[in-house]
C-alpha cells in the first residue's frame, strides 16, 4: 500500500486515521484500539467495505470535520472578501447533510474500487488541494493510549510528513468503544489546528510573492513612464507622416518598450508562485503578452502604415488595460486594501 495518503476526500479524511500504513502492532485481541487501527488498512487493501465500517464511524468523522474542511476551503481562497467567505460558510452549512452523503458515497466508491467515480473526482481533488489533505506521507505512530478518565476512549498519535508544510505534523485520532465492546475511529481531534497552520503558511508564501513581484513591477513601471514621456517628445518634433519620426517611434517600441516588457515577463515567470497567487500571476503574464503584442504591432505599423495593423495594436493595448483593471482589483483583495489596510 502506498504510504502517501490517497487522493480523494474519503482517503484524505479517513486516511488520517490509518496513515501509519504498515505499522507493526502488538495486538492482544480484537477488542483493542490497536486492532481497530490495523483493520482500517486491511479493509482498504482488500476493498472490504463491511470491515472498514466496523472500525470507522465515517458519519462521525465527516460530521465533526465538516466545519473545519469548509473553513479550510474558504480560507485557502485568499482573494475572497470576508463577507464572501461568511456567505459561503453559511450556504455550505445549509447543505451539510446532502454534501456529507456525497462525501460518504465517494468514500464507499474508493473502498470498493480503489478510486473515485470520475464525475466526483475533479471536485474532490479541488477540495483536497485547498485543504492540503492530498500531501501527506506517514512517518510513525507513537502508540495508542487509553483515556485515564474514560476507559471507553483512546487516542492514537499519528506522525505524518506534509510536503507543503515541509515538516511533520501529529494528528490525534480519537477512538471510542461502542456497546458491542468494539473500538471505532470517531474523529480527528486537531484537524482544525492543521488547517490553521497550513493557511498561515500559505499567507506567508502569498505575501512573499506579492512583495517580490511588486519590486519587479515597480522597477519596470519606471521604464514605462520614461517611454511614454519619450513617445510624446518624439511626436512633438514632427508628425507620423515623417519617415524619421516613424523610424524613431519604431525603435522606441522595439528596443525600449517591447524589450522592457519581455524582461518583466521573464522576471515574473522566474518567481515561485503559490496557489493563492496563481490567478493574479496569470493576469500579469497576460498583461505582459498584450503589451509585447502592442509594441510589435505598433512598430510594424510604422513600416506598413496599414489600418488593420493600427487596429491590432489598439486592440492589444485595450486588452492590456482591461486586464490591468482586473489585476488591480484582485491585488487589492489579496492585500486587504479594499478595507483600508494592508498586511
């Protein structure tokens, strides 16, 4: 069995309970918490749904984890306003029961076949990526401890490595003994702590990208300002009907404007882009492409004097302007400037 937690919400949640993989346990009997933990792995390997549900109270796990998962998903989208996050959380609470049924059906499918239904896979994959539940590898289990105040409850401390955090995290998996004297996994005690820790890291990574990209953009905006001033100085000396004026403008567009946007694109492309900044980053690359296309078309227009070339240049300039408006709006949300303050 692959020690990496499997992709899918059932594997993402339930696997936190069985992440120890092939951990060798000393089992004194079937009525022990250790036996329940080992049974989870065997039931998934053998696609035995009946055995799985004997030792995993999935309804309890999903119900207990639901709010944390929803919060993790919304907080992971750092472009959302606080009002939007609150609205999403309120809406998803209304859909708790049907969504939990969908998640349970996904787990059923995974246990029975080893994979999720294709129509469910995309949404489940997105869910796990946002909550970080798709990036675990088992490290070790410290053991199972019976609660000294409640002999019907036990805790298993599962050590896992999370590739995005680049460190280990310990999950406290809670087991309870039912009326048949059988132990079941019922919840993951500190899942909210993990999601908070991960989202804090993502905020740090996002701020790092915003700061580094701002330095690049601000530096190149100086060239843009100087180029615009140079453009007007050239036109002030003559008209577009003069060959020497057109030659100067062509040179300005290719050797200064296009060159600078090419360099800006290369520098931005070299940055490490966290998931939370990918939409913003893609907008910025598209702006670079539009500005590069504008400079190329404008330079060509200085040669061929065709109306369609001029229109192509104008269209690309307008596209860059539209994209820049979108970029500015998204940037303000990511830096909380819409509420009058920055991080």
